[in-house]
């Protein structure tokens, strides 16, 4: 009993689903997605099986509407279910059973669907649709989050709020169903779950930029690497681990070695426990034995 949005990014083809509810660990029940295949939200008197079975059906060639039709045909309690489903081509299916608790409904658009039940009023899913359409410039995770925030602003779950989840997968079809996961964030139990999800998304983006910094440095693109690391630290200045690994990585290139050394020195001074981590990196061969970080230990 919740509200959710399922969508395919028209620019990248990535697929995602996001949900918020007054229910513990809602993401373990509602959110399902497989790269290059589709995304599904299964809710109301939730039956988990439409998630994995729907993905199997779409992987086998059925469109989202066809997969939804097949799922409903085999459900003896379909009048209590609510499902939103989008496939890799942007086809959309949605269903709200007649016994879903008021207020309940859904709205479909091009490449997305919003659905909600047990809401405080009957404007929630339309508010979600409006916000999703408005946020065309956002990347898919941020766009899904904005859509959830619009639902909460319009009144949200009649019972209040407790947990939320966000799952985004790649447009690329991988050989194994667990591959191609771009992002999965969950807030299981929190007074302000959407605010916490927003914080986690910020941290996730910071680590993404740190990863890009590593990649650029490995390619010899020092300036691009430094810019990426700077972005990571700006996004999450409170995470000392990001700054530590930035320093360690910079020490791997002669042109940035001194800069990296100063960063690590600062971290080891403020957080002595990182010295044991650094020693282990040297002992296990993750850092070269002649790495100048030795002088800090």
C-alpha cells in the first residue's frame, strides 16, 4: 500500500522504479528491474511474484502490456493488486484492482506509469505524472525521486511515511540478470525517508565521480581526473573515505603524487585508524613498496 513510479529514460534507455510507503522495507517487495528488459512495481495487497515473473516474461519477448495481461490471468486475487510495468522499448502497462484501498489509481504516460493506493486524497498519481513530465532535464534517478517528492507534497500515504527505495538498471541487455544494475538505494525505516533517500543519492553521485576520477587518471587525463575528484568531494565533504581514496589514487601518478600525499597525510592525522588500512594496502601489494605514503606511517 504505497505510491510508486516506473519509467524508461527516453535519452539513455535506462529503466527504473521508485517507491515510498508507510511500510517497513518497501523496496524488498515492490521494486523490480532487469537491465535491457524492464522495470516493475508490484503493490497494494502485494504479491511479489509479478516482479520476477513479469521480468521473465519480458525477457522472453512479451511487451509490458502483454506481460501484465499474463500475470493478471493467473492471479486469483487480482482485484486487490496494483502493478506498474515498463519494458525496454518504453511500452507501458498498469493495473489497479477494484478492491485497492481508497484513494487508489494510476496514470500512464509515454514510457512511464505512476500508481498509488491508500492515499490521503485522489490527486496523488496525477501530481506524480505532472512532476515526472516537468523534470525532463534530470537524470533518471533524480527524476524518479522528484516524482516521489511530488506525491508526498500532494498528501502522500494516508498512514504517513516509513520507507522508500530506488532501483535503476542499464538499457544494455546483459547475459546474467544480476548484471547492469546502475543504482539501488533503500531506506528501510526512517522518520523522513525521502529526505534520507535524497542524501543517499547525493553520496552515490559522489562515489560515481570518484570512480570517474580513477578512470581518467588511469587514462592519463590528469586534469579531467582532478576535476572529477573535486566534484566528488564537493558533493560529499563529510565522507573522509572518499577523500582518502582520492589521495591514494593521486599518488599513483607522478604528476599528482605530491598532491595525493598531502591529502593522505591530512586524513591520517585526523583519523589515525586509517594508518592500519594503509599498512595493509602496502603489505598486501595494493600499493607499491616504494610508495611515499610509507613515510607517513
